[in-house]
């Protein structure tokens, strides 16, 4: 190697020579420490000579990097300007002198240049993909401008010629300005690279990432020997869960497919989910039951007060199940307003049978796939609610409550009511086929119970599959018992209170029932009791009252606010002729309504007000026609052709409809025509025909209870509704004088004391 192979600066030849270490592809700056691989004989001799002297040597950039023969750690001390290079004693030696920096900038300029170098250096380090926290900290600790320029130049990725040029630049200001320019260019390059890396990373989609992860997972499982363990685990489950032979064959076929496609296939997780479902279903696992009617009766009595007819029907159903040794048979459908205990009856039945309880809400279901499941070819496919419920139960004979079956509706994706036909048909559900499961599952051991608020939305074919049991609601006395036996204890516990700390009187409970709620069930009553408990809890914590705190009716206004409802109550004052008290059914129970009639000059027009429905309007027209036919003499005396008749039913903001007010309207018109007042404590309900026959109506239990609550003492009902009085509590019937009518003549005789015969009305004999 000759001296022309090295880069050095010419000057007069010096007499003192230093050992030369040629560097390939590296420019060593002052302050920079580098590990170097040294293997050439010539370089080793130079190192030995330098160590023998002062340990200093001259590190020069080698022009021709291809000259071979290449460890030590070297640190740049200062720049060295070479005057002459000679080869002596088998290695290169150089003569020259140290070349110090020239500070060509004032302190303010140096400070600005130093901060600029630090800022752009840290920005470059932040763009690098590697961990550069250490270098960033090093930059912060350097406060010498020449040293920082050497460190930045030495570590910056640039061509060797640029580095050598920076090393040979004596003026610090000029060197730093040139370095800042190079670093800005390098920073821009790094930003472009980062954007490219980000775009490439975004193009690597979810499926590719999952495929890579699955392949890594497969490799891990293979390395640990777990892949075979997973397959054996599936095989053990398939052999032990008791699948039918045809289902077991399908499961084994799916396991073979899983083995064939490998765990890195996108379809593998679909197969595994399917196998998990097959292995988790209770194919032959069921609750062992011993039907004890006595114990079942005790559970029903303990859980539910009243509802005697419903509890009797449930016990009959359980008796049939005990004799038949299976649960196949009629499906029970509990129909009634919210809060009457339809779902909780199902829970009591499950407890009485010792079975698991499962509930599926069908409200708002518009897709038959919610019932039958989705086919596995669809993304996100899953089994229907029936199979999911069976899986949750872990037994193939639970008590399965289908809540709000009347809230299903037909949508664009099919008819869920049609899918329910297969579920609830005892002749079909032994081989129920869920689309996701794709193999038959026996539902014949499941005891299905459906609930609904109304029968109207339920399709006829589906309704035909079930036995309807109507739950009309609770009487006031029943609500009071339920509140004392169940609701109050539950709310005291939930609010951290005990029976020794609070006592709610019977009178307060009755006021809550009568004036703070209007419902057939007890759901709102429980909310009102909870509000009372919260108010009491506040007083207990504050210690404002001595314990126990007794809640009386007059304290309710302060605790939970004023009364929300006021029930109509009959007055003792005799009304004017033409006013009659009718009985009405509402979803919240029975109520009374007043029917008023009035005559005025006119042209024989009939006016009906009170937001009446079409059926009720027709009843009023029929009532007028019947009275005109029965009392022609009175009609002619009145001169009806010159009078207008107005019939009004108060509470005009509430819609009213139905035929039950027929006899009440006829009595009101007859009272108006005859000038006889009707006893305000007489209530009536019944449909009237054009020939004067009194037809039966519904809701007798609720109407009679509502009449009793409103202060009614006498009631007129259709003769054919006499058998319905068996459902009315004895404590209600004992306070009422109930008469039954077959024709309007019977009604007028009982209500007005009229004996109607041959078109003439005369007072009845005393």
C-alpha cells in the first residue's frame, strides 16, 4: 500500500512520524469511539508500534476499500493533518500535526447552532425504527458545539466523501451549517420511508395478519406437541357426550376435515366452533325428576298468592306428566297484562320439577333465523335461540319459557312464528333441525311455556299449538297480601333494612295500591314500595326518628309525592234522570264509567261523545232503537222527532270501545224518557241486541271487583255470565246484590221499576 492510497493533506514533511491505521468505509471523528476488526499484518504492526510509544496512531480513510486483509476499540482524540506518509518497518507511518477547530462564531451564534443541531438530531432519532432513547439522551448531555458536530457527523448515515469533507472543514460555523443541511435532507428521507412503511403496513390486511398468526400458532402447537392433543380432546368429547350415531358420524367427519385443512386455514375456526357446539349440547344429559304434587302445590302457594285457577291447571298438567312418564303434551300459554307473574310461574314450575329454568325473550324478533339459526356458510353464523337456550341449560329437559310470543313479527328475512310451529309441535319437535346445527335435536323432553300480553297478534296456527290460560290480574286484597308476603320483604332486603326498623301499615299499603298504582299486576306497586324504602333508609341513616319507623297513609305524600290516580267513586246524591253507572274492563283492572244522556230541541239527531269506538257507537244506536220499540207511547209523548238526543261518556281523553255498555245506554235513555232516576250505587254491564236480548260479556271478575272498590252495592249482569262469578272472591260477592238479566225488560224492571208489556211501561208492583 502506497501513500497515494490514503487521503491526507499535503504540507512540509515533519521529522516525527506516527503509526497509520487505514480504515475501510469509516471516517473517525474526534470524540467518537468505535470498535474495529483488525486482522491485516500491516495494521497489527502499526498498533504494536503505537502501543509501544504513546498509544496514539493516525486513522486514515482508505481510498480503495477493496484492498483486503482485514478487533480493537479506537477513540478519536483530535483531527490530524498529514504531511507525509511512508512505509517503514513493514507498516505505514505518517508525519504531520494536530489540526484544531477554528471557532468562527460568537457565543450567541454557537448557542443557536447547538440547539438547532440537538433539535434536528432528536427528530431524526425519533424517525428511526430502532430504540434510540440512549442516543437521544447522549445528545442532550453534550453542550460543546464542535464535539456535537463531530458526534452527529460520525453517526449520520451519509456517503463517505461527505463525511471526509466535514472532517476537513476547519471552521465550526461552516461545518455545522453544512451538517444541518445534510441532516435536514436525511430527515426528509426518513419521513418518506416512514410513510411508505405505514402504507405497506395498512395494506397488510386482517386476513393476512390472521394467517401469519395462525401459522405461528400452529408452529408453536407443533413444537409443543399440542396439535395432536387438541384433536384427541375433540375425539374424547365426541365419544363421551352421548351423541346419536348419525350425529357422531358427522362430528368425526368434521374432525377429519379439520385435520386435513390444518389450523392455518380460515375455515378451521368455523369447524372448531361447530365441533364445540356439538360437544357442548346435552344429547343425553337430563335432570332426574320425581313429580310430587304435594311439594309442587306447596311451592306454587309459597311463590304466588291467589291465581287459584291457574295453579290448579298447572297441577293438573304435572299430574298428567307423572302418569305419562314424559313431558310431551300441550304447551301452556299464559296470557295477561304485565306484572301478573307469567314468567315467575314458569320459574316456580321449574323449581317444583327440579329442572333447569331457561328464558328466551321473543319481543322484536323478525327473522326466522333467530329461531332456527343461521346456516354456517354465512359470516357470523350462530345457532338459534332455542338451541342456545338448551346449551345454557346443560340439560335436554329444562322448563323453557318463551316470553312475549305475541311480540314476534314477520320481517324481510322470514316468519319467526312459522319457525315456532316446529318448536312447539309435539309431533315435530322430536327432530327439530337448527340450520346452524344441521342435525336433528330432540326437544320433546323440554317443557315449553309461552307468555303473551294479548292473543290478537298470535297467528292462528301457532295459537292452535298451545293451551291458553288467562291471567286477568289481582284484586286489591290479593295485591295487599302479595305486598306483605313478597314485595315488602324483598325491597327491605334490597335497601338494607329489616322488619325491626320499618313497618308499613295495611292502610298505607292500601293507599299505595288504590291511589299510586293503576295496574292489573304488582310491578308498579313494587316500585312504589321501593320508593318508600328509600325514603325510610334516608331517615334511618340520619337518625331523625326512633326505630322502628312506622309508615302511615298520611306520610306517603311527603315520602313519594302526591297521589297519582283517583278512582271514580259513586256518590250518595241521587243523580238526574238519564245518568247510569256502567262497568268497564281495562288492562289495569275493572273501573266504573258514567253514561249521561240529555234531550234538547232539534230534529231527531243522535249525538255521541266521549271518544267512543265504532262498536260502542253502534251499541248506543241499538239502545235507542230498543227503547223506542219498547216504549212507543213515551216516545210519542216526548216528540222525539223534534228533539236531539245526546249521549256522553265522561273521561273523554280515554278511548272507549266494546259492546258491554249496551244495557247501560238503554237504561240511561229509558231513564231520561221516563224521568226516573237510577240508583247511583247500581252498576251494570251487558250487550244488548236489537230484539232486546242481553248477551254475555267478558271481564266479569275485574268489573265486579272494580264495582266493589268504587262503592257499588247492586250489580246487573247477563244471565249467561252467572257462572263467571265463581272467579270473584267471596269477600267481594258478600257485599254485593247481584241480579241477572236475560232481556232488557229484566234490566228496566230492576233498575227503574218499570214493567214493560205490549209496548207500554208501567211502574212495577211493589
